[in-house]
C-alpha cells in the first residue's frame, strides 16, 4: 500500500527538453510549469525557481512562500545533475519544514 511520502519526483531530459514526473506505486503524473519551463542544474535560473515552486507545492499541498522556492532552487536543484534527478517527497517536505517553520 502506498503512503503519500512514498511519492518520488523524477526529472529527466526527453528529446532534449526537461520533463518532471510525480511517481507513486500505481500512478505517474507529469508536473507542468505554470509559466515558462522547468530546469535544474547549475544554470537553471528562473526555470529552476519554477520547478522548485511546483515540487514544493505538490509535496506539501499548498504553494510555499516565494523565498522558500528560491532557496530550494539554489540549495537543492542547482546541485543535481543536469540530465536527471530523483527526489523523495519526504526529503522535500523535511527541507521545507526546516526552512518554513510552522
């Protein structure tokens, strides 16, 4: 049986374009940017902040503060390899709890 924290986020390049998925035991759902595109790695820029917003929103169920998105992009997404990444939902939420106290 799947629990919410078993969700993982997978980013990969498909035909040279970034694609990001939320994966659970029985389902795979693409995450879509609200504006522009997603990116990760050292040169992600604003597209990395957009990806951070989408991941943090999906992981915690509500949109986090803009500052948290920028910090997640800088501290986490900037450091993952440029061709692919895998992040666990519980890891994303643990980071968010440290940065945005309840």
